[in-house]
C-alpha cells in the first residue's frame, strides 16, 4: 500500500505502532513496514476491487502475475486472488445501483 504524506516517517511510524508492525525501510521519501521482517505473517490488509467488468479485470490481473486461489470461499460472486508475493485480495462483481 502506498500512502502519500507530508511526513512519511511520522505517518509510517504511526501505522507501524497502530498495526503492531515493524519498520523494514526508511528514507527521506519512503517508510516501509511489514507484519514481520520476513513477511511470514498473514495479511492484515485485504483489498477488494470493484471493476465494471469482473471477468476482464481478473484476466488483466492474471496477465500481470496474479493468480486465482481457493481459500474455501465456495460459490460466491467474488474471485479470490493472490499477488505475486501471496497477498490475497478479491475482485468483486459490479455492485447493483
């Protein structure tokens, strides 16, 4: 996740403290935190995509290196995927107006 801020170190430290994560990188313009230094913990952030065309978005994300995963979700309208490092996220069907 990227968060733009006036003071990356201060905001990054706030998020590290709030989530109980560790700082893994800091510079004048960047501040990176993770659950653990080696990233062996389960994701605490889960993104849901809500595209206009679910099938097209899933195909686009697969082309970029994501893959579909079965986490026991059963037959639902969303598709569970992982990014290239194993972080799970969902691609939802378009919401009805």
